[in-house]
């Protein structure tokens, strides 16, 4: 399930080419993106994320306690 969720999140943030860096932080995925405008917040909410926070080129995706596993799965998919 985590791998499917990771793939869906990866697609919703613009794909692997849009990621400069992604790292887990407790319940969040901290993403530095090439183009943060590619992030599809509605798709992320359909996936089940709890929230999306934006600051410049950085986007934080609140995913809950699976953040470490999801970040690892996203790295594997890149």
C-alpha cells in the first residue's frame, strides 16, 4: 500500500523530474521542487494526505506517521 501511495504522491507533485530533494520530517514530506506550481493539491487530498503547506519552492505534505516509509518509497521510484 505504501508503494502505491508513494507513486500517487510522486505523480501529484509533478513526477520525479520535478523533485530537487525530498525528506521525511516526523509526519511530513518536505519537498524542494523545481516547479511547485505542478503540485496537484486536490489529487493529494484524494490520496489521503492531511494537508499541504507551501513556502517558496518548498512544499510540505502532511502524510502522518508513514512519512519515513513514503519518502523511502518515493526515492526508490525515482
